[in-house]
C-alpha cells in the first residue's frame, strides 16, 4: 500500500516539473516601456540641457570663491571635460524620431533647436567635435569623425534656420514643456534670440567674409516678422523650482554652499562701486557687519586667485559675504535661467556697438540693466537712480566694457558658462589671476582637453582633430578656431 | 595491484547517504550488495553480557593503531586500544554497536552482528583515498575518482568561534576561496572563488538569492567547495563560477534520541585596528577657532582640525588654560553671551568612549533521533548580535527540520528551514555624514568630548533640531545612532524534498524539488535636522519591500554496471528547471510633517515610489558517464544543455561539455615505500551563462527620467544592445597532482588552473559622440591563471599528543588577452592584468621628483597613471590542530600578500588635520599664520613637455630647479591630500591570527554518572592580532572607500553538550 502511495507521489512530483510557461512569455520587461511620446522626452531634455546654475562656472567667472577646497575652476587648474552632453543629444535624437512617428512638426523644430544648443555647448569647450558623423551608433558608426569647429558653427546656424522655418505656431500642440508650457511663439523667439547669442559668440570672426557674422546677425535682427525675438522677461528661457523631491533649487539646505562659498572680491567691489542694489539680493553681509544688511560697506568678497589660506584667514577675520540666504532657505529661490531677455539686450547692444546693426547701443544697454533689475524685483525708482549715475550711463568710448560688465552682473548664477566665454572672447570683465594661487601658468585657460573616453574609444579621429587644430598638442591654453582673430 | 574489499562493517560515511546517491564504483556496488540482503542483523539481547575483542589497524599500511577510542552507541562504556592495537570490552547490557574513532582517521560505526573477533581497519583522513565528498547534484564520490578540485570543510570546524555570518568562518580554510571580512555590522563578507562569485547550493538545491545569513553554522554537516567550472558544470549556467555545497545535518541512525546543546558567546572588547587621531590641535582653520552658531561657516572652520593648539596654559583664567567660547559653553544669564570654557583636549578617547562592547551569541538546541530506516533532526537556533555602535542589535533565528525515510526501494530525504533576521538599525557606512568614523574621527576636533553630546536635542526643539558642535555638515553620533535608523526584516524559507526509487540495484530514479523564498522589509527613518550630503533634511521615511522566489527541480535516472571485473560504468540522464521571480517596491515621503512619526501618511509633499518585477527561467537537460578501469583510472564525462530566458530567443540554448580524468598511479605501480599515494588528475569544461546585468538587460527600453513638477519624463539609456547576443563562455582546464608521503602523514594536493573567458557579455564603451556610451555585445577575452596548494601534515601523532597542520595557498590572476571594440578598455590594453589600477597622480619628472607649481603646491598629471594592482598575489591559511589528552587547541592564521586599495580614512585624516603626522613644526608655524613649508620637489624653469594622446611624453625640453616656493603648511596639506588619489593607495597585505580555541572534552568516565553523554567547553578568540603594511584600518575587508568601522578583537566561550 505504502509503496503505491509513494509511487503516486513520485509521479506527482514529475508533473510539477513538466508544467512550465513558454520561454517567450519572459521576454517582456514589466518595469520599463518601449514606447514614448516626444513630450515625455522633452521634459527631461529641457531640465538637463538648459541647466544653467553651475558652481564651477560661478568660480571660473569670478562670482564665487570656495574657501574649503582648492577648486580647479577657481584656480584655473582644470584639465579635461567630458563628452557628457552627447547623452543629451541622444535624447534629442529620440525625441526627433518620436516626433516624426507622431507627425508633430513642432517637436521636430524644438529638437533641431536643442541639437544646435547642445552642440554649441560642446564645441566651445573643446574646438573640433563630431557632428555630421555623430549620433549614428544605431547605424553602426561607433567612431565618428570630427568636424572642424567652423563647420560645426555652420551646422548650428543651419539647424537654427530650419527650426525657425519648421515651427508652426498654429500647428500641433506640444506637451511636457516645463519652459514655455506649450507656447510655440515663445519657442520661436528663443530660436532666434539664441541664434543671435551664437552669432555674437563668434565676434572674433566678424571680419571673416565667408561666414559673414554681421550680415547674419542683421538679417535676423531686421526681420522680426520672420525672426521674432524675445520682447520681455516673460520670454525668458527658464524653468522654475519647487519643493517637490528633486525639483528644489540646487543650493537648498545645502551646508556646503553656506560654509564653503563666498562672493568674489572683484565682483563685489564692482557692485559696490556702482551702488548696485542687486548686491543685496545676491549676497549676505559679511560677518563683521551682519547687522547692517542695507549698507554697501557691509559687503566684501575674497579674492578668487589668492591662495586658499589667505582667503581663510580673511574669512576668519570676518570678511567675505556669503550668498543671500534665500538661495539656501527657499526651495524655489529663483528660476533656472538659460537665456534671458536681459542678456539678449546686451547682445544687441554689443552688435550695435560693433556696427553690425543700425541700432542705439545705449538704449539696449539700459533696457538690459532695467530687465535684469526687474528680474531681481528692484523698485523702479531705484532702477532710475542707478541708471542716472554717470558711471553707469553709456559712453561709446567705454561701451564694450560697460555692456560686458552689466551683462556679467545680469548672469550671476544663471546662463551657465556664458560669462566665462564672453570673457574669453572679449577679455571683459577682467578676471583676476594675480593673487598667487593660480595653478595654470598662463592664467585663465582657453579650453578643456578632450576626454579620456575619446582617447580610448575614438583615438585616430581625435588625433587627427588635435593635429589639425593644436600643433603643440591637446592642452588647456591652446586657441581654438572660434577665438582666433 | 592492491585490492580493497569490504569488511562486514560499513563505513559511516559510505553508508550514510547510500540510497539517495549514485555510487559509481565496485566498492560501492559491493556495499549495495551487502545491503541487498537488507539490514545487518544485530546480536540478540541474549548474547549479553559479552566480551568483545578486536584489533584496529591502519587500512593502508596494516600497522596497529595505539590509543583508538572504542565506545558503545548508547552507553558511555568504552576503552582504547593498546600498543598492539588490540582491545577488549566487556558489555554487561545489550549494545547495538560500537563507534571507533582516532584522530587523523575517519571514524567508523560498527554494528555488532557477530560475537567474534573484530578486525577493524581505519583509513587516514588526510589521505584522499577513502574520503568521500559531495559533488554536483549532491552526488557523493570518493575523492580519488574525481578529476577536478574539491575541498571539504567539516562542519565541526566552523562552530567553535562562530562569526555572525558563517562565510567568515571559511577564511583561510579553502585554497582558492578568498573571504573579505568586513568590519561592519551585518555586512556580507565578500566571497570569491578563483576571483568570481560562486553558486551556493544548500542540500542539493541551488540558491541564487542567499547571502548565507540564513544558515546557522551549527546545522552544517559539511561544506564542499567545487572550485572550478569542471566541478560545477552540471549546474549549468548558474554554476559557471564554481559552487559551494552546503550539506545540513540529519538525524542519527543509532536508534537513540539525542539532544545537543551548543552555546557560543563572544565579546568584542577592544580595537584591533582603529584610526588614531592627534589631540594637540582643535577645530578651526589657520590656527583660529571662534564658535558662532555651529553652521561651520566663517571662523569655525567647518570641521577642519587645523585650529589653535589645545591644552595651552593661561595663568589669567580660572581653569589655568586658554579659554574659548565653544558649542557647549554655558550662557551668561545676564548678557545672554556664551562664557568661554577651557580649550583642552577632551576628545582623546572619543572612539573608545562612543563604541561599546559588542556581543555575538549563538545558542542552538538540536534533537536527533532515528535508525537506519528513518531519522529526524529538529533544531532551533538563535543568534544574537549586539553591535559596537549603540542601538544596533541583530536577532537571527533559525528553525530547521530534516529527516530521511527509507522504505523498501524508496528513500525520501526532506528538509525545511525557516529563518528570521531582524534588526531595527543597520548603521550606514559611507564617506559622508551618515558614517560614524566620518563624524567621530575625521571631522570632530579633539576639543569635543563625544560624551558631552549624549543629550542630542537642542533644548526646546526636541524632534526638530539636533544638538551638535556643528549642525550643517555633521551629525551628532548619538543622534545618528538613536534617531537615524535603518530597519531590516528578512524572512527566509527554504527546503527540499528528494525522492529516490531503486528499480533494481543498477537503476534508480531521483526527483528533487527545492525552493527558496525570502521577503525583505526595509525602512529608513531620517529625523528632522538630519544632515545628509551636506543637506539639512526635513526628515524622511522610506519603506521598501522585496521578495524573491526560486523553485528548482531536478529529475535524473542513474544506471550503473560492472562490465567486467576491471571496467565499471555509471551513467545519469536528467533534466532540471529553475524558475525565479522577484518583486520589489519602494515608497518614500518627501519631508515629514510631525517629527518622530514614521509613516508614509506623514509626508510633507507628494510621495515618491517605484517598483520592479522580474521573472526568469532556465530549463536544462543533462547526462553523465563515468567509466572506471582497473580500479585506478577514472574517466568522467558530463554534458548539459540550458535554455534560458535572459537572452534573445534565437540564441538562448547552449551546451556545456566536461571531461575529467583521475589516475591513481599508486594503485597501479609499486612505488617506493615513502610514497603512499600518488594521483594525477585533469579536467576540462566549457560553461556558458547569460547572467549579464538583470533579467531584462537584453531588451531595449526607456528608463524613467526626472519628474519635473508633475511632468513625468523618459530617457533612452546609453547602452546600445546588440540584437545578436550570445551567451558568455568559459573554457576551463585544470590539472593537478596529489601526493601522499609517509603513510599519508604528509600530503600535497596541487592544482593548476587555466580558464579562457570569451564571448563575454560586455558593455563595451564606444565614443559617446556616436550617441551611445557603450554597446552590449559579446566581446573581449580574458585568461585566468591560478595555482592552488593544499598541504597537510601530522608532525606529531602519539597517544596523548598530536599536531595536525593544513596549509592552503592560492594565487589567481586575470589577464585581458583580446579587445574586440577599440584598442583599450578604460586604460587597459591587450596583455594587461585586468586588476591594473589607474588613478590621478601628481606630476613627476622622468627621474621621479615631484613637480611643484608656481603656487608652491604639486602639479597634477593630466593623465591617470598606473599605480599598482588590486588583486592579492597570494592568499593563504595555516591551520593547526593540537590534541593533548582531553584538550584540543586550534590555531588558525591566514593572510593575503599584495593587492592595493585606496584608504579614504587615511586620506581624509591628512586632509582634515587629525592625522598624527600633521603635528609638526610646520603646522605650529602655520597656526601662527606663518608660511614656512617648502614642498620637496622641483619647479619647471624652462621648456615644455608634450604628450601624445595616451599620455606618453613625445617631446620634453623641461629644465628644473629645486623648489623654493614657501607655502602655508595647512594649504599644502589640504590641497595635496584632496586633489589626487595616487598617494592614498596602500598595500593591503596582512597576516592575521584569526582564530584560537582551547577546548576541554570531558572524559567519558567523568560523565558516567551524569545525564550527559558528551561535553566540551572551549575558550575562544577571534581576530586576535594582525600584522599589516597599512596602519589605522583593517585590510581584511580589502576596501576602505566607505570609512570602515574599527576592527574588533573577539573573546569568548563555547559550550557543547549531548545527552
């Protein structure tokens, strides 16, 4: 009897083993989707590509100094940068593909803008970069050839022209837009305003007849029907922060910001010299004067190029203004501004100064200041008082310096590395390098070395690009095409 | 030619598993034939009283053995052999059998079925001739028949000085097995077998989700390590990296009910390795410290210990020392100002004062009963650990039941285990403000006494603001211990049922179903004002849940047969199926409304969460064939085919062949007397797997991106998946020699390993400008070369005193032999060792001088340079067992030689200013504001250097002059030790006195009139001493990236009794 029961048990055991699912049923990943609409990709692209609050940029552009760590950005000791922006381009390419699947021309236009925007971020760091041959891994090209920087810029102009052509204000709506909430007219204005920024970034090439920077600039500026540009702060390319997880202002509750960073001395001194009320919004009084926040004398900075020990001892003596507490206490602090109406005014003012367009530099200069003050919520009468100061009023002889100083002020903790590249292009405002702590023998570096990943993964194309650009090899002091006279 | 015929006695090991396991030899067939006559009749009770006489000899040499213990099963009657090996035992009462045991020999049980003279032969346990080990699929084989490396660890060797996780007890005990013992509470010890992570198999059932916390060492009968692919090929893809087979205990078979109690308690009393910090200078920067509000900004110096000198006399103050305002200054009720207090070194012993004595306690009760036909074992175990960090406790409870039933041609073997691991708090180990070492040693100045921080709330702000000397960067360690808690609750159930049916003596069927299931509930409680990543948080609560289920089935048919007297064959045909599923989810609050109320409903903002599910299956069919010639040549073949779900379906089937040969030369030839055993073995296997990444990593899909103000988003991953993925394959060869000398009192077992890994499933990096940063493809080839030696010896073997030694030694190297995509993998080139380390370094001249920049500080090299290798050169263990009368002494020493790793602790000790070497005249000057440090090195006065893209110098016209630039010492140290890593990689070589246990076995005479049958008491010690090249940290864990917790010495007592 028992033996029979056991035999049955054995058979049952065998049956358990035979009943299994088909292998095909395991080929669906329940944790991630294979389908997307372009709007789902757009949100992430906007938040990453337009991220413009960058501590390294703030140190390299002489807004902030770090008193805890000898930072490469502050002491100009950097060497390489990464090609990480290409990861954003992958998202842009996917968005373009999905846009074509969804037959949404406006997403295609936005994708073209972001391609231009991101390629420019990359080329201005290094020089020649892969563009026409890039983003083709899916077609089997894993080692893209480098385009010359000149070709990269021509492609960027082309992309921006196409974007402006393609976008259809009355066409299909877009979703997932945390910058303009689907307002296509504002996107169109951004395309052209940004186009002007890129043209201005090539001011050293203004005499190159082939590329015709002044002509391109005036062509856009003078045809606002075809090429609308930003007209107010409401057109700013920016997104806002909130208290939601991961959506907070990057410095929120960050002890490292409060303890490590103070404002840079030359920047504070300029704001004090100009009686600039924006100082009170940007900074906190130094610890010697913490009870008098509304006096310019209560503010001081530490020198970006001084050895860290010197800055620390000045700090221990009570000098050095920290950032205004709203950057730390308020999760919304201020928006992430990638390209703003104030900056655009300074770009136009500079174009007028350079006679690329027939326009009044002074009025754009003043409008830029006014817009920036508005951005910080400065009262109108204070703005008027500020503008009436002789040191502020526009003088054609010192126009370029005035425009770039004001542009520099307006880009405090926004617009990413733009102030650094303005300085590279114009030398203005002057970044101090004589404090004794600078690591790079030649002062402010001109560029970044190409990333290790390209040495390892794309060496022959990289070597060709280095050889044709930099006879002395890949180094941070070499001048790339865009800044050669 | 020698012959080995069976006595009427049946060896304990040979008999124990006889019906459920394949036996492949003539010897075993003979056993089976014995058994065919059913069980051996025992002597009728009427035969007693009876005097039994007999002789015990060495099976190999025939020499008599002196001092062999002879005992009856139930009673404590016993005697021992005389110098002629003979004994006489008078039995008043009926007895069923005798157990015969002798150190260095395999014990035997003898059923008394004949009142005549007993001729007993014992086999040396250090010879591998009769040693039976468990191999893949739980098939037991005599070691001499095996053509690949297997090493067994007896369960008894694991129980005396028990570590919280039994893996740690394997350290040094198996050649080729490297255990990286963590100093952290409830952290998994790192375990690698020949450089890879092996499969764990418990009672024949693969368990791919175990971390071995669920196993109670007292339940382990033995552990067999199948070292390489040839040994584990029958497990298919999951067994590619070798396997560790754990066999749990079963009931006894002598018809008796036995209770066994084991109790083990160890105290972690003092530091073996701990960061020692200077106490001459306190918090601050540039010799200045002024407490303002604890935010760390300004004059406080944000936690650096570069402040003013401590313990400086000042006759003008009441205390006689310089006084300063500090965080714990009393407040003057009239002015509201803080009153200065002495600036003295209160914090000298902060680590000792904060950490407490840890306890590891393990109690197990096991009841066993049974006879040859049915037996059962039930055990209950509880392991308790009290961590050295306050408020850390772990309870790990086990319940297990196992038994075996034989009925006619059936054998059933069943085991079921339940385990519960629970702790309310696992301290976090990280280079950040969650770490105790970070808060206590690196950044707390010697002016702070940690004991003053025991009140960890600011008065009036309980629940909202912790009290600390600095509240922006650091956490009060007591606040951290009591309020920042990470709970971990894991329920594990696993078990198996194995049924065997013997159709005939030659043919049997085995069916085994086994399962492993765990559910894990974790939570993290972050109090309000907790500092994480330099952020003062709003409090948080997160809860995560994970469960994994694994069901494994094996069915096989075994046939064995003697073809002629000299040729036997045995063959197996089988199929198996492994199903795995995982489900996991996490939900977190976004800030807390009410302090100290840890519930998801208490979230300030919207909850965030995610979940994960996965299912996979491997179906397999396999066959084996073993052929024995002349009792000395053993040839084995195995083949297995797997069908997996984790690869594209076109390529999901793969086959693994293996072949092995064992040749016992000493049985075939008459060798010189000194050689008692000579055996050659060799094996080859090809094993594949598809275990790259996760279950679905071969499928392309979007990831979820950032959620920006309720706009969900997607991103496309940067890994381009090739549509034609194949499994990755290892082709493994190993060969070895086993040599036994002087009656096997000295033996060597060597093994050479050569493995070629090809078709590796690799995320091969590609130029990110192509749009993707890597491609998942089959690429690259690695070669692994290794050497293992197990040497055993018995220098002393007398009646009263014996000394047995085991020495394990291994080396394992991996070389990159072929790159398919591009010219490098990272900075590795073809032919390089795969463990080559590259990191940021300071620039040097071609003749090795440091290059100093014009700011007086070293210049960083723009290229990462090769600084050493991470793998150890040698891993070894030296195990000594001494026996003197009733005393046993075990001394285990092990270590590793070579291998480098970064020490974050030491690097940051220099940076923060607490390293004892930073106390010197330069610092004294620096703290007075004087810069007088001149870095040793040269400055470039002329010329330039040009590198090619790989960093090789192509043109160098540099001219140098001795550096004369004066720099502030503190500036120099903080910069030098924070901007490059090369100088903080240390040689991780060490030798450790791992384990000492001194045991006293109560003699049976002493226990005669008690209820006890057997009793042992031991004094034990673990982790007692270390010699290493690196200071302050314990290199045993092989890493110090996350600021390791101090390493502790363990002392305790072990007690074992049977009744």
